[in-house]
């Protein structure tokens, strides 16, 4: 397994510890679970933006033709 180190401010670290404690898990477990959830999400925002751009380009090409 690979480890990643990220800098956190003292305030961020305290908030992380607090949220993890409320959930009854370690800060590392909280970060891992949150990251796994985020990475597993479908990228609907990208697909919506791509569809919008393609639609606008089709309209532009139609006008130019």
C-alpha cells in the first residue's frame, strides 16, 4: 500500500479528529472512506458540461453551414 502525506493546518487537523471521533473511527479511516466514496462517484458534472459543449458546437456548425 502507498502512503500519501498532506499538510494540514492545526485547525483542519482538529476538525478532522473531531469528525472522526464523532463517527467512532480514526482520522485515517475517515479520510480513506471519504476518498473512496469521492473516487467512486460518477462524474455527472463532467458529462453534463461535455454534453452542453457538444450541443453548442452542433448549433454553431449548423449556423455556419
